[in-house]
């Protein structure tokens, strides 16, 4: 049986909320997902790739909508070599600079040092107003990633 994870990460990959904001965010998520197995906040030492697991469904250029999957793994290897400190790549399709964090991922993924993760929340996501409130609590714009492993 697989597990599902509802992950919330700052839109800015380097942003890390303070402990007080994290505690308030975890309390809010606990009230929204009382049946969740766990709610964990993780702060990585470096920016990490937060993927969708089995939900992965490809990646496209946000500029020209070309399928980027044929060379995306090479781009990932390139930016991983600098520990994701600089996510800017030059697209092969339209020869433009773009952040890996801003590509169009069919099933959302992100890059972040900080992740709030709800394990088996028993829902697909949260409503926009709850997402806005969570964003206010954390003091940043956030992205929602739904992963299945």
C-alpha cells in the first residue's frame, strides 16, 4: 500500500520560517487534517528537490510549452553539482534562462530548504483560503506538492 504526502514549501527555495511560525503552521494543519498519520517540518541544510513521487507526470517549458523531459535529468544533474544553490538553466527549446523551480511540472514539484509534510492526510489538497492562511502564518508564498510513494 502506498502513502500520500501533502507537502508545503516556500516559493523561495532558500526561505526558512522561524520556529514560532512553524509551530503555528503545524497546529493549523493538525486542525485541518485530524486523521493524518504525522505532520513534520523539515529544514534541510541545502536546497533539496521535493518531488511528487509516483505522481510525476512530466515537465514542460513555461515559455514555449515544449516537453523538457528528454533533457531535464541532465539539467537536474547540472544544478545538483552546485547543491541547487543556483537553479537557473538555459532551455534547449527556446534558448532562454529559466529557474528549474519555475518550469511547468504537470504534477507540481519544488525546490526548498524547508518542507511541511502531512502524511496520509486523507484529502487531495487544501482550499485556497486555507492555503492563503498557511502562507500568512509562514510569512511567505507557498507551493503545495502532492506526492505518492
